[in-house]
């Protein structure tokens, strides 16, 4: 099964100001707790090790997630969102790593995603699609037989990226030179037909990127 997971939580969250002038976005209040605590509680029981990237207000966020029982905290302040793949100790992992963003509020079965990953013969990276949600932006996925041909925010398709992936850091380090951002990683993989899209989509997917979206999800019944 998947032993390692990482929640990327280093972003500045400028679209959620003035709240994020005071606290890091992942610590936005949600259902009596915090946004990132919700994500940690969902995936932690399925993984041996859960890692968190921190950046903006990193010390405050690191203290919060350590209290929630994560395995390690990776400081990526001033770095791109894919920097950790090529520069942290995780780069040596020759096994699948579940990746998600801290602003995801969703239900998904880790075991089902892993089975789909195995059916694809353990590719270097598999993105997890969702159906577009009105008011939420995403990179549209154009693919054929699960092989991704293009990711484009301005060219609509039936699905777009959820912010959830399964990837193998060791494979990526052997396939390409170090990259800073996932857009660069994906572009390199697409050029060699090595980026795949899962057949499995999460349920009740939502992402929090504005104060309004936070208020909207607060008003909904808590996701299981």
C-alpha cells in the first residue's frame, strides 16, 4: 500500500486576505478545527508517514501540524510547489507518495487510487481528476486512455486537476532535471507520455481558495 503522503501547505493564500494576513491559510477555521486538520484526519489513518510542507508563517503552521501527529515538516519557504521532490529527503523514495494540497476538502479512498495506480503499472505521476465545479478554477485534463496529452486552464475539458496526485520521487529524479513547480514537472512528463490521469475521482470535492469559498463549505454538512 501507500506508506507516505504529503500535504502541501506552504502557499501565501493572498486571495484569502485579510484572514491570511493573520494566520497561514491552512489554519483557516473549519468545522470547529482547521482546514489542514480536516485533511490530516482523513488521510493519516491510511498512511504510515505524513509529511507537510510549510512556508508562509511556517513556524506557526509547523507547531500546529506537529501537534496533530504528522511525521515531518519540510520548510519550502521561497521555493516552488514541486521543490521538495528534488531537494528534500523524500527524493530518495522509490515508492508511491500520495500528494494533496492543504485547501482540499474532499472524500476519497486511498486504496482505490492505489489500485488504479497499480493498474497503470506504477507511473512516475498520476493526477486525480474531478468534474469542474462552478466558481473554482483548475487545470483542465485532456487525455486518451488515461495518458495525459495536455493540461490547460483556458481550454475546457470534462475534468480538471483536483490537487491530489500519486507520484514516485525517485522515478521523477531519474527522468528529469530538478524542477521548481508542478507545471514544469507535468510538462516534462507529458512530452514523454509519462503523465497519467486516474479513473478514480474523489467524492464531494471542494477547494478553499477565497473567503467566500470558506464560508460556503462552512455552511455545508461536514464531509465524512
